[in-house]
C-alpha cells in the first residue's frame, strides 16, 4: 500500500473527523480509507486514532504524528509547485509575530498586500512585545528588532535600526540641550520599565567605545507608544528608534540630540526555524519584507508604504 496515500488518508480523517467525510472528499468507499489507516498503524506499531461508532479521536501519538504529516504534505505540495509547468503557487496558513509598535507600523500594512498577491495563503499576525518562542508556539516567522541572542534559529537582516535621543524644542528651551551623554543626569529621561533590549540602559559611543547609561527620570512605562506620547507632550528626553520618531524629527516636532555619540545601529531581522525546505509561503513573505525594507526611500519617506507584491515566477 502506498505510504503517501496512508498519510494523506490519516490527515484527512483527523482533520475532517470521520472516515466517511474523508472518503467522500476523495471519492472512495469508507472501507478503503479504513484499510489505509489500519495499514499505517500496523506499519508504525502504534495506535493513531480511537474509532467508535460516534466519533474519531486522536491518541497522544496521533496528535504528534499529525503535525509532522501536515508539514510533510505542505512541503511536498510546495516542492511540486516549484517545478511544475504551471509555475509556483504558495498556499497554506502563514503565522507571523512581531513587536507591537513596530508591527503596527511596518508589518501589519504588508499583510493585506501579501494576502492579495497570494490568494491561497491565509495569514495570522501576532503583535507582542514578549519574545515569542516561534518553534514551540507554531509560528513560521518572527520580525525582531535589536540585537539577537544566540539560538538555533535562522535570521536574515532586513534593515538597520538606529536609536536617537529626542525631545521637543520647548523642553530643550526650558532645560537646555545636553552636549554629552553624562549631561542626561540633569534631565528628565523617559525610559522603558520592562524591555529586554534596554536592560543595560541607553547606548552611546564615547571615545570610540560603546557605553550604557541608565539615565534618571520620574516617569517610565512598559509601552513604547506611551513614552512617545509623553515625549511629544514635552515631559522629557526619550531614546527611541528612528522608525518611531522619523515623522516628528522631519517636521521639527522633535529634535534629535547627542547625535555625535550615537551607538552603532543594531538590526531589524526576519527570524525562522531551521528547515531543510522552507515552505514557499514563508520564503515569499521574507522576500516581501526584504524588498520593502530594502527600498532606499522607505525609511526616509516616513510612511509605511509597502513595496509592490512579491509574486512567484510563472
């Protein structure tokens, strides 16, 4: 009996909930599906499904095997599409995660663009400031900003991420403009209260070396957008990424200070699990990120304008 047919039948029964539904979808008798499942269980030496007259449920081994089988069938479909005469066609479900603030501005606008270009792909976007475990939580790709910890994940650098110290002209008129990072000790500084990327403090380059300061301030918050709003309201100096404050710096609503002491940029990355054959939908999503963020005018233009859709070659 063909092993692939056994696997396809097992996935169909597990997802549709019955032998009859799986048989109807394929146009065969339920007994044919049953024999394939029996053959698969006999070959593996484990029980995958518990079948009663009312329902079919997965065993513990069946649940684990189902995930692997679904991934195998998806990879096989993508591999065949890549070499077929009809050209490449992405399909399946894409799960993406990104930091909340960056994701709202620079990831969320790309999702409808991608979905329109690839109508057989559905997309789920998770926005969270915690570091999501993409492997154990089932995500295909994460967009991450900042220095990456060592891990077994694969990362692709999409763009530089620079940090600026910014304040309103009114605040600087009242309190003066700092000329050296040490001057921040005399200012009200607006800091993130719980952000792993800033646990060491604000980074500056002084005499050729990167130093970290934890400047004082009476206000801190775990939400970057709140710090942004406080800064615009003139409550202090904030250390923010260029993608957060580029509009306001360009318009003059905020002024960048201590530019001569700016630390080297970190990065904006696409991160995904190591796979021998990356699903086509994931590759095309990463291509869209690279194309969009790689546009020379994208970051300087301020607005999050998606690049033209990345389409698979015919």
